[in-house]
C-alpha cells in the first residue's frame, strides 16, 4: 500500500509553530529593542516586505554576519558581539539585540549603538518603539532594588512586580527617556533559568510593542472625533426635519445620502485600524496574564498600570467603533423611512395622474363619438351628391325632377353610410 500523501503546507505550518523560540538569556545582559513600521494605516497587502528584508541584510553586512533566506520571516544569529533576533510581523518588523557587556551607566544611550546611525536613517518606515532592557542579578537586599527604581524611573508612572512565581522582578515606567527609548529593568535570582528569563524578556517587549500598536487606534479616534461629531449632528438635524416635515422628503433624502456616503468612507478608512487595535489589545492582555505577577513592596503592577492608563484609551477606541456602527444604522433606518415616504407620495401623485388620464380618455371617447356622428353626416352629404349626379340622367326617362330623385336616394344612402361606419368601428374595436 502506498503511503498517504502530505498536504503541501503540512511541514511549513508545523515549522511556523516553532519558528520563534524564546531566547536563552543570562544575567547580566543588555537588550536593545527596535520596532519599525512602514508608513500608512493600510492593510498588510500594501506593504513592501522586500524593503524590510533589504534593511535587515544591510545591518548583517555591516557586522559581517551570515545572511538569512530571502523569503524568511524571522532570523536569529550572532552579529559581532551581539545576538540578533529579527521578526517580521503583519504591520511591522522588530530587531532585538542581546549583549552581555553591561555598561556601568544604567540605560546608557550608547547601548543602542548596536544599530548604526546611518542604518537607522535608511529605515523603510518610522520607529514604532525602541527600548533598552537592563537585566541584572537580584540584589540580596530588597532596598537596593527600590533604590535603583527611584533612580531609573519616574515614580508616579512606575509599574513593578514579581513575575512567574518570583522568577524575576520587572519594572518600567513606560515613558520615553531623553535618548528616545523606553526603559525596562529585570532583576533575576540565581535559580531562574535562562529560558525562563528569555520568556520574561520576550513578553515585556511584546507588551511594549503591541501596546504601542493598539494606541494607534486611539490616535485615529482623536483624529476623526470632530468629523464624526459633525456627521452625528447632521444626521440628528435631518431626522428632526424629517419629523417636522420642514422640507421636501426628496431633499432630505439627498442630504442624508451625502452624510451616509461620508460616514461609510470614514468606516472604510478606520475598520482595519480598529480591528488591529482589538487584536493587539487582546495580545497585551494575554501577555500581562502570562506574567502571573504579584505585588512588589505594595507598588502597582503592570496589570494595574494598564487598567488605569491603558484601558481607558482602549475603551475610547471601542466606543468610537460602536458609535460609527450606531450612526450607520441610524442613517440606514432614516433612509428607509424617507424612501417609504417618497414612495407613498409618488404613489399618490401617480394615482392622481391616472385619474386625470381616465378623465381625458373619457373626453376623448365622447369626442370620438361626436366626430363619428359628424363624419356620417359629412360622408352622407357627399355620397348623396354623388348618387344624385349618377341618377340625374334618368329624369328625362322617368319624368321625375332632380329634387325628387335627390330626396329619394338620401335616406338609403344615409342608412348605408351609417351601417358602414358602425361596421368599421366594430372591427376596429
């Protein structure tokens, strides 16, 4: 028996599940992270992925590192004294560089020099986010951690907590420092394995990246807020005029259709970004849950920070999306009502036209009968004249006068003409 054939995508799909393993990381370590997004809010099909690959190749050639497969969507390998992890996502690409050369100055901007300035200037898009992560052994004194946190972060924005059953202490204020980077600090005890550290770092960077991506929806909400408010006011005014019958339904319907077209255009332009925002928010929530954090010295954790600072923005996006849906439904219902009213009025107008046409047809019929009667008289007159002229030669033979002959033929001729006209009318009828 021949072996069963595999689906053409079986191995590719299986490999995709294992394509992006967590890095093995040991303390101390510095992690430089960069996410680049091409311009525009369009769908992924409009994105030139070749430029992303060319930009990666340029970085690897700068360090003399091995080049990836041209069709690859991820890369992991040595790059000089660094380890580079590159991933291509639906809307953006990420670069994560690991270095075990911990500088004496915490969050030194020079640590980001792993990405050369000329290479950054040639990026095929804009910096979505960039981060510096400082991985250190957990001090024996808890107070030492607090001292570092006060020195490195803004206190009112600081989020810190134990994660993965005290496998590490993680902290960030999610602010952009003067060098343009978001700071993360990770303190790990000696018993925490390298793979676990890698998972923690990966989740922290994913939280930062997807948080930023989802916030693009919030920025779009602010951008279209005024336009949506004006459209909502116009729809309300048109519905009020429709109720008060202040103008012709046809005019109201045309104005409402103009608003509906503008509204549908806004919905089309925002649907991709709002759908992306919902997906990215779900990932952020999942990653925070996956951290399984516990409080550190009574300070707010990542989950609490997101609940207070991030969730309101996401609810604003959801509210705007629902508002657009409600406005579309209102405009559709109003259009249906106006079309119904216009149809009713047109039906009444058509009924009046039909009644007028019936009256005209009745008048035409009467006129036709009158014309037919007159035509009998006219035809009879000429027929009698012809018949008389034909019989006048008989006057000499019969002795009857012309008047007598004319009188004698008048009645038969009239009857014949009348019968002929009636017969023709019956055939035509």
